[in-house]
């Protein structure tokens, strides 16, 4: 199955793109917009094993889950947690060395608060953000074992990916610019995937009620399309002092990340 999937004799494309990045950093939006393009097949609709959390793709399992695509199509997979899953880069690279990776990143402090806000909406009894974020708040000792904090240390995860993929195979989308300039950001994604720029300014409008850009009427529907209620909800209020402490904490990791990817995301 795996071999057939990659064989050009079967007229099946070997072009894969993974959006395998950080939960709560607009990956869903990016995925949805790309999906509106006709050239892309996704693995959705394929029977995946029932599982609570997405697992890192096993070599064979990953291929089995991918739809067969034509040379003119790209197979797209979106699982935010892959970016921070240790085995994911090795497994994805053993599936295809030429896979393209799209990583949507966002200020790690905002990301942590967003992550906490989401957990709190499901489990209202959890400790406060401050209690979880620090081992010792008075000395600013941050608890890096808390996932909401650890995921934002992007450079550590990226180094794991760079053992298996070239930087030129990766494209980093700014979560902040995806909100302020969705067309510009999606233009760069289309360039990276080698696609003609079809998604442009005329596909978006700013929805005042939602407070975010939304897609104008997609071809398949008569209605405009905004993301759901759980995307872009009001964040829990966090003390400015706590935010400053976390900014300090993330600064060296951010700087190393900017240097490695060659882009300044201006989170400081
Ligand atoms: N156009 C538009 N509409 C709504 N939300 C938008 C949009 N663009 C970006 N965002 C930001 O996307 C954040 C959710 O990211 P994800 O969709 O990647 O989350 S998830 O990983 O699928 O859970 C979500 O984070 P929160 O604001 O923390 O909820 C949004 O800020």
C-alpha cells in the first residue's frame, strides 16, 4: 500500500504537506483556507483508528491513512500536536523525505494563556494559571513541565525536526499576521506549496461580531464562513506582572528561534 502510494506508475502523487504545529495558534484556520482550494486532498474522510489523542504517524499507518492523490494534487494533514511529538519527525520523514511542513506560530505567552483558557472551559476546577505556570513565582521559576509552557519553547521542538528535515522544507506562518493580514499570510503559504495564488484579499472580510477575519461565501456554500465559537474566545485575565515574567522567560528561546528560521516574529 505504502509503495503504491508513492509510485508514479500508479499516477499517485508523492506530494505531502503537513500542518503539524502548535495547538491554539490558528492552524485550523490555515488548514481550512488551504482546503478551499481544489487541488488539495486531505486525510479527512479516511478511516483512522479510533483514538483519543492523535498519535504520531507510524510509517505504515501514516501512509495507509493518506488518500491516493493525483500528481496535480497535494495531500494535506493537520495535527497540531505533531510539532511537539518526539517521534513525529522521524516517522513523517520515513514516510516521505520531501514532505513540506507548515508551522503556525504565535507569541508563546498568548499561546499559553489561550491553552489555559481552553482547558478551563472544559475543566473549571483546575488551579489558577499562575499556580500552574510557576514552580516558584517570587523568583520567577517557570514550570517547564506544564504543557502550556513547554509547547511555547518552539526552538526545542524545531531542533528535533531539523534532524530529519531541511529548513527549506518548512514554512512558518505568523499567527498574529494571519489575523491582521490573512490574505498576505496565505499568499506566502500558497507560494511555499508551489500553488498559484488563488486565495487573495477578495476572499476575506472582517467580521465585527466575531472580531476576526472570516471567509466570504465559499463556492460550496451560500453563507460566509467564520471559525467556530471556541476559536477566538475571550482569554482569562492574567496579571501584567505574570505576563512580564513569562516574556522574560521566553525571550532567549524566541531569539534562538528567530535566528534559526531567519524571521523575527516580534513577540518581545
Ligand atoms: N479568523 C480567525 N477566526 C478565529 N480565530 C482565529 C482567526 N485567525 C486566527 N485565529 C486564532 O486561532 C486560534 C485557534 O487556533 P487553532 O484553530 O489552531 O486551534 S486548534 O489548534 O485547532 O485548537 C484562536 O486562538 P484564541 O484567540 O486563543 O481562541 C484565534 O486567536
